[in-house]
C-alpha cells in the first residue's frame, strides 16, 4: 500500500469509528425501530471498512469467503449498510404516509 491509500483507509476508519461510537450512544437512548436500523447500518459500515483494511493488510483472506468465485463477504459487507438504511427509510415512510 502506498501513502495515499493508507491515508485514505485510515481516514475512512476514523470517521466510521466516530459514526459507530455515536450510533451506539444513540442506540442506548432510543427504542425507535427506524433509528435502530440506522444505527445498525452505521455499525455494519464500520465492519465493512475494518474488513477491507484487514484484507489489504493480509490479515484476512477474502478467498475464504468466496462462493462459486463470488466474493460473498465483500458483497455482503459493502451492501449491508445500505440495506439497513433502506429498511429504516421504509419504516419511516410507512409510519408517516401509510397509516
């Protein structure tokens, strides 16, 4: 890894860690389903960045998580935060507009 790539990953890891920390603080204060889904999305985003960093450092073998040549771990972790965000938005739409 070059210096630019390292700085990029460290900055992503730092901001995602801050977001995950604040999400956990919010989680302890609320019991609203939509907010809980957003919190889980923030935490899964942190897990995605951490997995990416560990795989680039060679500490995690991404090939172990392949299924028929598809990187299932990478696909799942990169899409999971957006799935939780979509679920949270769907809950909010249902709550506000579909009574």
